[in-house]
C-alpha cells in the first residue's frame, strides 16, 4: 500500500508540474519545437542524422510529449526518420528509439 500511495503522489506531482509548464508557456508547440531543434543541433556533431534515443535522453520529456512533437515535425516534413540495424543497439536504446506502424526508426535528420 505505501508504494501505491507513493505512486499516486508522484502522478499528482507530475500533473501539477505539467500544468505549471503549460501556464508558463513551456509546452507551447513552437517552444517545444525550438527545444527539440536545439537538442538535435547539440547532438549533431557534423552528422546529418542523430540517434533518437540520444534525443530522448537529452530532452528528458515524457514519452507522450516527445512522440507528439516528433510526429508533428514528421507530418510537417521538418524531419526525416531513418531505420537502421537494431541489433547494434542495447535493449534500452531500442526502447527509446521511435516505433510507428511496426517500423522502428533509430535516427532522424532535420530537413533544412
């Protein structure tokens, strides 16, 4: 029972923090895209594509937010997603890549 109470408290805190971010404009779509692009740029190191799992780690957003921003950028043709060899990644890195419609994408490149 104590663990379920702790879980409920963590959930309540997460929801409160999300509301605070919304009120402060931190989750406005343009702001999120700017943060996403800045993270991409910081990881790029002269390469066109960066590992999606590294972006997730750097941004440290909830999965739903990361996936929503990524999908929006993809729908607007701002980013191109690339498949790769998943066996080159650890289980955690594969989990933190991006899977949609049964396709696992490992890297993304910004379409300038």
